[in-house]
C-alpha cells in the first residue's frame, strides 16, 4: 500500500469579489447627499442672477461684464487654488468656500428683498464668487480619491455628475417659475440655505495627515510643479487646449445669449429655465449611457467629435431661434457632453499622482475656464448687436477648431 500523500485538488477559482458601491461608504454618501442639496440651490442662483441684472439694467452688455467679473478671479487664482488644496486639504478648502458663498448669497438676497440692491453690489458678489470657485473647483476632484478606492472612482464620479445634471434638470425650470412667481430674493434665499447641506457633510469627514510645514515647498514652487506635470504629459496638454476652445465658444453664448433671448424675444424667465432644463436632461442621459462602457477607447476622438457637434448645434440655434428648436439643440449638446465626461474624470484621477492632483486639476480647469471672461465680454458686445450672429459666429469658430484638432495626434489618440 502506497504511503505517498495524495495531492489535494486545486481550488476552483470563483467569481471575482464585487467592488462595493461607493454609496456604501458613509463619508462619500454624506458628501453626495449634501452636494446634491447644494447643487439644487445653485440652479436658483443661475436663473436669478442674470434675470436680476437684466431687470436692473436692461443691457446684455452689463450682463456679460457681470459674468466676466466672476470669471476673471476664477481664472487668475485657479493655479493658486490647486496649490492651496495640495498644501492644506481639499476638505478645508471646500468648507471655507461653501461658508463664504452662504454669506454672500444671503446678503444679496436680503438687499433684493429690501429693494436696496445696487449694481455695484452684484459686481462685488460675483467677483467673490469667482474667488471661491478658483479654490473649490480643483478641491472637489482632489477630495474624491481620498474617500473611495481606485476601482470605485468611475461610479463615484458618475454619481456626482449625475447629481449635477439631475439638479439642473429638476431645478432650472422650477427656478424660472419661482423667479417669475415670487421674485429673485426668494430664489437667492433658497440657494443660501442649500449650502448648509455640503457644509454639514464635510464636517464629518476627517482631514488627511498634514505635511510638516518644513517639508512644504513654496507656493510658487508648488504651482510650477503642477505646470511641469501637465506639460510633460502630451495627452493632458492636448485636452486642455480643446477644453479652452469649447469654453470660449460655449459659455458666453449659452449664459449671455440664451438669457438675453429669453428676456427680449420670449419675455419670460421660464423660457431660460426651460432651456437649461433640456440641456441638463440631455447631459443626464449622456452620463447614464457613458457609464455603461467599462473600458472606452478613443476618449480624445470622442471629445473632438463632441466639440464639432456642439459647434454645429450653436449654429443651429442662431439660424432657428425658435423655442422648440433651441431646446432640441441643447438636449443633443448635453447628451454628447455627458457621455464623454464620466470616463474622463476617472481617467485623470487615476493617471495623476495624488500629491499633485489638486495642482494638476487646477491647471486643467484653468485651461477650461481661462477664456470664459473673454467669452462673456465678447458675447455681451455681440448680443447687443445681433443675437443670431453670436450663436452662428461661436458655432463656426468651434466647428473649425474641432476640424483642425482631428488633424493632430495628441488629442485624437488619448485613450
């Protein structure tokens, strides 16, 4: 009889364990809920501010300069915001900016309610909002990898982006109705209170370990590190150029052009709110579709195609300034934008070292928002002359730039 041991059968490999959903993580779940409440309030601000400016002045030019005043500090201080986020913590930056916004919007709402609001006070509020944006924009994406695991980033970003467009979809039309029925002050008060949701959520999130003060580089050195990291990554550098072009051609026509069109042609804030609703609804559908593709290919080519389609749709708005046609063009534009955004956010967060993420995100966002002041100013001037020319000109420039991007490899081959 053999005494040799019998080898045990090899275990049959089972299915890979499923990654827990990000909502199972309490800190992320609380932040998602708080952010959703705050984002819903933002829709009331986005409808109320341009409507208030046009009520006070009746001038598209003034509206364009008002939006430009917010965009200038947002662009100029964006790199500083990324460096501050990496130096301290994304949580602290987000809490501070949310508290500042609460006080600003609440103060302006009180002045409107008392019928004592003046144009210079609107300029002051929008300027300080731009400063807050410069710090909060890079802090938001930088906080995400500290709350979830790498394999959870894609669904976590999809949830945050879905909340953004869902609140736009659900909030923009009621915001227009509320402004028409109860006035601008009520809408601004609602926005001020909504910031408390994200503040409460952030209070429960612990800060990551601090970097010793002696180990922190100077602010200028920190910013330079972020710039070098992007410059040495051809894919990121190419996408920034594309983002800059899209924002130059999109922001002014949508926010200055559409609000002016609603004010002067349709005589109703409801039209402006409804158009934002269709844009947001399209983005929500695009996010859901984009989230079904686990390993997308040709991300860069997708962005170029989206940019080209967006340019053609802007031309369509200028040629067919009818309510239904504009709503259709905006819905299709939102669909394309939402589709590509979900995957791209997770790609950046996985690609960049966490210690540099705030600075790299600030550089990326700077490339996207740096031209917005020019977009708003030019849109205000052109809208005073001709609203159709504003949309047709912006669409033609975006379409031409997108066609030229197809001839290059850096952006087209991003995967």
